[in-house]
C-alpha cells in the first residue's frame, strides 16, 4: 500500500498527472488488470489516492519513481 508520504513524493517526481505516465508504462509492459484488460486512469488514481492495494500498479509506480528519480539526480 502506498503511504501518504510516498504519495507526495510520487507527485513531486512524476507530476500531478502521474496516472498518464503510469498507464503508458503499464501498457508498454503489457500489464493487464484481473479481467485481462489494460488498466485505466481510475484504477491508478484509486490505488495511489485511496490506498487500494494492487501490487502490479504499486510495483510499476515504484519502478517509475526510482527510474525518474535517478534521471533527475544525474542531470
């Protein structure tokens, strides 16, 4: 589950419209929801904002966060 402090860090690094970035990454990785369909922005937002558990989305957000944080720090 994504904590409030993690949520704030995610928004700081990925931006306030982070769901677009996360969705693009999920789709590029062919990560689907439990029904075999692509995730939608609502599921990403619900996971981050409301703390709903979804290990695939959380793992992807964490991966993106780390990657973009490293890119920022090397600039």
